[in-house]
C-alpha cells in the first residue's frame, strides 16, 4: 500500500526531519502568523492531522486550543510525545481520524495531504468534513502548481495542486472557502493555504 511506503519513508528519516524542520524557528513567519490568527477563532476541540514532529500542535496548544496531534508515523508520535509531553499525540491516519461525527471545531492539515494520490484526496477531505461540526473550519496547506502534478519530494513523491482545483474539491466535500493565501518564496516551491468553513 502507498500509505505503508510513505510511513516507512518518513519513519526512516524521522529524526533527520525533526532536526531540520521540527521547530517553529525553522518555519516561515507568515505561516506562524496565519496559524496563530486562525487559532484565536477555534472554540472547541480540534485535530492537527498529520502533525509530524508536533511543533504546530504545540503552537496551537500554547494558544489555548484543545488540540490532539495525529500522525501515521510512529517515530513522529514518539518523538513529539517526548518533546512536548503536555500535548496529546496519537497514531492515526488521515482517512480515519479519531473523532466522532461533527464533534471537532477545526482541523489543521498542514502539508499532510501532499503525498496523497490525487484520486484519494476527496476521501480525505470527506473525512475531515465528517469530523468537523457545522461552521467549524479547516486550514489546509499544500504545494501550489499550475496543474495536478507529481514531483520528487525529498522524502517521497508529492503533488502540486492548483488552488482553483482544491477549491472545487473542498466545495464537493461540504466546505465554503473563507480565505486563500499563496506565496512563492525565493528558492522554495510555491505555497498555498486555504481556510474553509464546514457548510451547515
């Protein structure tokens, strides 16, 4: 299964990845601001879906949000739990979030769907929609491109998505678009982030 190959690829390099990208100081200030401002409006439990090293989960926790970090990579969860013992982390997949229908105020999916084959992305977005209550929000970060296209990511194959296509996928899953942010930093792949609200 592709999920297993992604899990193995990240598990083998979890320590290296955490050292390089597992702190807020390694993250762009614009992303920290966006996630922090979004966090102020979360009034209830949420999940950081595909939390990786757990630094974004910790940021949300420090903003007073009742957040659980989930990731399918055991090594990430073990490391995050050791680094941030005050924050709850658990092993789970994007396709089966540990939440009852309509009970979450929000989901953060920050670059967690980039390795998901495009034909499987609707199922993941539908899972997010299942868990988020009406008027709850999703913040989705991903690589922007002119077309859906695979590329050689440092860990394992990833995909570019046009913003308008992701808008359509979110709408089909039951979300309304609230904000869209795009950025092309020098030497970096184009970035996009979408805040979407769960439709009533």
